[in-house]
C-alpha cells in the first residue's frame, strides 16, 4: 500500500504548488478573469483535499461492506486505522473551522449593518453622519437590500468627480457580487492552509476589478486614480472604528499598486507563451490534485476487494 501513501501525500501537497501557479496566472490576467481563476482554483483544490481525506477515512467502512474482518485489514495494511483516524480528526477540525469562519462572516456583516443604522439616503446609497472617512459596499442582510455606504467625512474629502468614481467603484462590488467570491475563498482556507495565499491575492484583484469598472463608468483612468489616492489618504488620517466589510472597501489593499495600474493603459488578456504556460501549469496542478483523490479512492477500493478475495479463499 506504499503507492496509496504516495497518492495521499501528493493529493495533500499539490495545493501548495497549485496556489502559487494560480497567483502567478492571476497576475497576468485582467482583474475579472483573475478573480474567477483564483476562486475556481480554491474550490477545486479544497475539493481535492477533502476527497483524499474521505478516501482514507472510509477504509473501515469499505471493509465492512465487503465483509472483511478488521483484523485482516490491520494485517495487510497496519497503517490503515491510524490514517483513517487521522483523516477523521482532520475533517472534524475542518468542519469546526468552516462553521467558525461562516459565523465570523455573518457576525461581521451584522455589525456593519448595525454601525450604519443612523444613515440615510435614496436608492442604493446610504450616507452615514460623522467625521470618519470611510466608504464600502455592504451586501444584503436578512431582507435588507445591498447598499453603498459613504460617510459624511468621505463626501467632504472628495471632489465632485471623485465622488462619482467612489460610488461607481462600490457599485461594481455589489453588481459583481464580489462578496460571494470573497466568502467562498475565505471558507476554503479552512480546508487547506495553502489557500490563504489565494484569499490575499483575491482581495487585491477584486479591488482592481472594481477600479477598472469605475474607470469605464467615469471615462477617465486618471480621475479614477486620483480619487482612489485621495480617498486612501483621507481614510488613513482618521481612526476607522465602524464595522465595515473590509474586502469591499475602496481604500483596502495595496493602493499604490492599484493607482499605478490605473495610470497605465487598460488591461487586456495577454497573449503568447506566458499565458499558455501559466494556464497549463494551473491545469496540471488542479488536475493532479483531482486525479490524486480519484486514484486514492480507486486504490483503496481495490485494496479492500483484494483483502475480501483473500479472506474468501481461505
């Protein structure tokens, strides 16, 4: 059963390499495509990890279906039960982390809505009184529609054209349902620690996606860059106390990189060997993780079948 252990190690180790490849590929893609690559990679890699763990955990169950004595299983593969117990323990921890992370997301959203309870406005815009400088997209919660939240302090800090940029940026977050992509990748980090790299990268590319949408809406990349820089500087000047939704705020992420990107020509899908090599590397890593999980499941099934035949032949 040495090959089974090799498959297990590969299935659990491949996400480390695949996460790096996904981040590199996202770096050469336009923001929208980059976000989908990162989200899809996180889901596939998390699924491959869970499949590998389930395969290990089901060894005793498969043996019982084939009416193979557990003593025979331990005789043929002494590591079967320790590995099954370890896989079960890891999955239990994953479930606890998933539930905890989901609860944290809901609690954060609830606190954000409570913090803007004194706001007023029309349509999707909610203006919150006070000197604090902040703006963020607030997803819907318990029947309440999603809103763009802007403080009085932020309104005063920006010029007329820059306010239009800010609103277009936050509306792009809402229309693109970026909070769902962020939540999915955030939950996937509870399955495999390597996926934290994808969460960090996704946060940056979601902001870039909204930046490009705002630039198209106002028709000026330079104005968008100026508004972003001014909003970030104004936001740093004051203490941020409200429970905002951090991944959907215009002033989050590495703002200097975002400003430089806006001052450059609009991004387009790259051509040539770099894109093909990155896509191929990502496909190989993700496919390898999935095939590793399938190979593990098949190998364990064949192992139990072999043990069952040996028992019946006695």
